C-alpha cells in the first residue's frame, strides 16, 4: 500500500464503509467530514440519510439519466437476435414483437450492435438525482435513487465521476455489493466502521477482503466501543490492521442521533472526532 501525498493529489477520496447497515457509518462520515473540513458525499443512494444531520440548503439538483433501447417496429423483423444477446433478460420475444423490460437494462449496447436491420435506437430515462448544498459550513452532495429503480450504480457513478477537488468523505452504501465496489473504484483510502460484536466482526472480515482487493490504505473505527479488549480489537491485532480510533457506547450519542443532531456540535464529541481525524491521517499516512 502506498502513502497518500496530500500535496500531490488534486482530490483525495476517503470511502467510509461497513459490512452492513446500522453500524454508525453515516454518523462517523458526517462528523469526520466536519472535523476534517472535507466535502461530504452520500453514496448510500437507496437510503441517503446524511442530510438529515447536516441539513444543507440545497442549491443544485441534477437528474441522473440512463439510456435504454427503443425498437423501431417498422424496421424490426422480430428475428430475436437481440433477445439472445441480452445477458440481463431485458428483452423478450412476445410473438408479435419484442418486449423491453427497461429496469433490467444495463445499457450495454449489445442489442444495437447485433441488430442488422437498424431497428434499435436509444432513449433516455431518469433513474435518480444528485443534490448539492452547504450544511454546517461544508459542501454536501447526495445521490438519490428513484423509488422502484433496481440499479443504484448509475447514480453512484454519476456523483463520484464529478467530485470537486479537495478532500472528499464518501459515505458508501452498506454491505459489500457492487454498489460498494463502484464507490471503492474512486477511493484513495478507506475507513471500515464496525461494532465489537460477532456480527460486527463477520461483516468487518468481508469488508477487509473487499478493500484488500483494491490495495488501498485503510483502517478501522470501532463504534459503540466499551473500552475493553474485544474480538474486533483481537482480529485487527492478529491481521495487523490499524485501528483509527473508537467511538464509545454512550446514551448521549444515541440521543443526539435520534434527534438528528451533529455530534461535532457539542464540545465533548468535537474532541472525539478531532481525535479520530488525527488518527485517520496517521493510519493513512498522509504526508
Ligand atoms: S435484432 Fe433488431 S430486427 Fe431482430 S428482433 Fe431485435 S430489434 Fe428486431
Ligand atoms: S442495452 Fe444491453 S442490457 Fe439493455 S436491452 Fe440491450 S443488450 Fe440488454
């Protein structure tokens, strides 16, 4: 793994991920973004809730469009070659024409290539949107997948392809699905958020496998930590994985979360996230 040279990078993207939802990934992403003075990017497009805490005034909204094939019935001979080539079962022969299931289409273009009759063109449809604004003094962006849309990748890709220069904290989707893989493609470093439980450890192991594949520097933040030795700390020690820091189990943190408040707004928690921000720099070896 290579060190991250802040002087050399136009933009530096740190992905925050967790093996599953509900580990405090968004709490850590939003508050760390404030502590670092970074931009906050919410890529958890199926449930983007970082804005509930940062409460930005939204100044810009862009639609995310995808292409889908449109069949010219006058030219189509119903030969079925496009149906055979589609790997995603988005096309079907209906006996009296070709049926398209738009939401299954990945826009790969194979059907257009194989159609000898020039019967396939493309239309565009909206699958989500990107919102941008300022909240708590930092730039915030989020992708939102339209309800009922099965594919989040176009929205995630769209937001990450157009990141501004500087330090970006990317709040990834939960789990280790292709949505997370897409987010990691744009990351220079990663923070894995977990809890000190058996489930937390299991999900952390999967997340570690994933970031290892990308060979990017990473460290772990343990949320709801009780301050003792535990299975996550032992695992990190055995695997020589650096722990960036811990967030203690605390009623006041849970209460602030339930009210949609930023932890960084309170004196005690500000010190906690300043400490995590420092630990992040040390683990990712920013120079
Ligand atoms: S390949 Fe072209 S002509 Fe054949 S069924 Fe598909 S759209 Fe129609
Ligand atoms: S563009 Fe690709 S995924 Fe979409 S219908 Fe054509 S072959 Fe199938």
